[in-house]
């Protein structure tokens, strides 16, 4: 099958034929129907995030089940599925305490399936699976718990986006911050994921939603997803601007949705006393952010990490599906570009070049 392979950081993805082995016990073979272009893959491509290489990237995917390995009971051939990039073991402390997004076995098996082997290879060379999804390919083999079934007529691009940016962004607002009605919110970074924090805040009836981005086009786009105010840090100090918009207090909730120490500090400093700072982005490996420990105590801020929207993918993705179907989440409007798999390097130049909304590969 055809797949886009990353052999080395800062090199283009190579579109080539590689082998995909059949699913083992508890695994599912999926024909990929849609794959979203998310910045997390770009962090790996640029060497800002560590991953075993070579690898097939792509963690925002959906598709149709082709066949299943022994013991699989949740899905059958022909089923349409959202792919979760944190499949879960169901046995570790975190799975048992309702935090499947933090599954230990998933964390302990990076780049492979749960048995520490790959189904992807080229001849004798092992090729890793990014997020146990690896959807920049015509097909994938994934763990059964990484498959969330949707109706057979649910659109595949929208399903793919629920697999990452919708659940990550809306979940950050809904499950992690638990935004309360009327509160003030600032979202630093309004790309595919940040836009979903913005629309999550709208859904939760936030009072003011301040979009912060260095790109004017993205700020304008964010207004269509519920932002009530915009701030461009290239034009003025974002912390001062957010304070001004919140009666001098700072925002009740701030979100970092780009991945850098600079944007983390913007989010941290723009939160009011007693406010909550939710960090969604992963800063480059080795980066550090200086938080004043005295101010942390005296100002009683809460600084929290948030992975996969603090969601339980198998339970919460169907909620996103329902909210979309009820017209409460706009996923159609997020999709601004579609590509063929062989245009993937262009797709990543576009996200890095500042195109608003989400790109999706729809032809394989
Ligand atoms: N201030 C404000 N905005 C900025 C700044 C800045 N200094 N610099 C860049 N931005 C904006 C960009 O203009 C862009 O609009 C936005 O930040 C980022 O958007 P995208 O579309 O490029 O990125 P997303 O939304 O696809 O991804 C954002 C993440 C934070 C999810 C990603 O970068 C990340 O850190 N991923 C790692 C965390 C993780 O693994 N999450 C789970 C899988 S996504
Ligand atoms: Zn993503």
C-alpha cells in the first residue's frame, strides 16, 4: 500500500509502497477515508518532538473496517470508525480511574502497537506507527480500542477531525477547564485545535472569548467560531490587551494552543488571580518556561496540562458526534482545504504558512 514515510527530521515525507501486515489479536485493519493535517505531526517532522523513525505519521483519521484480528468484538468489517491516537489497555491505574487518555500501556509502547511490534515495514526495515494510528497511508492496522464506531453515513472528514482537533480543543474547554457560563476566556493560538477551544467556550456559554493569534486571517476566522474579541501579539502586548478586555483582572480561563514557552507565559500571565491556565501545546523538547513561584502561590493560579482534551475517547467522541449532529459544533466550517495523499508535503507547507482552518487528505 502507499504511505507517506518520515525517515529523517527536516526532510520531506516520502510517498512510497510499503507493507502492512494483517491484524493480530485485538487489532483492526482499516481503509483510511480521511486524515487531518495537524501541527503535532509537524512537530515531529521538524524534530521538535521526539519519535522513533522511520514512521508513518498522521493521528487525526477515520476510515472503514476491512477486517479484524482474533477476539475483536466491538467492530466488524464495513463499520465506519473514528481513529483514536490514544487507544487504551483497560487495565492500568489510569484506565481504571476513568482517565484512558493517560493509559500507561499506550505511553510505554511509543511508535508500535501494544505488543511492541509494528505491522508496518519495508522489506526488513521496521516502520513505526505514529500514535498507533499512522493514517498518512491507504490503510492502517490499529488496536480495537482505537476504533470508535460512527454511523455508516457519517462523513469521514468530519469523523477524522473528531479524532484529534475537535476532541482535543472542545475537550480542553469542557472536560479539563470545565468553563462556567459567563466567564472570560483567552485562547492563545487559533489553528485547528485552538478554534475548537474557542467553539467549546461558546458552547459552554462563556461571556467573553478572546482569540489570540499572530495571524490576522486566523483571528478573523476565529470570530466565526465564537470569538468575541481578538488580540494580535505582533501589534500589541497580549497580556496587557487581555487584561484591558477583562476589566483589569485577566481572564478566568486561558489556553495555550500552539506549543512554546512564549505562548505558555502569555497564557499564564493573562490569567486572573485564581484563574486557570490550560496548556494544550507541546513546546519543543528542552524548552523551559520561567514561572514565578511566589506569584503562583500569592495569585493562586492553577496551571494544568491537557492531553487529548482530557477526554475518554471511547465515551466522549460519540458526544462530539452528537453535538455536531445537533448543530452545536461546527466541523464543516473548519475544513478549508482538501488534498490527495501525494500532496501531503504541500499540505504541511500550507499549515506552516498560516492558512486558516483545517486541511484534510480525502483521496488516497
Ligand atoms: N502567539 C499566538 N499564536 C501563535 C503564536 C504566538 N506567538 N505563534 C503561532 N501562533 C498560532 C499560529 O498562527 C496558528 O494559528 C496557531 O498558533 C497554531 O495552529 P496550527 O493549526 O498550526 O496547529 P494545531 O491547532 O493543528 O495544533 C496545535 C497543537 C497545540 C495541538 C500542537 O501544536 C501541539 O503542540 N501538539 C502537541 C500536543 C499533542 O500531542 N496533542 C495531541 C495531538 S494534537
Ligand atoms: Zn492533532
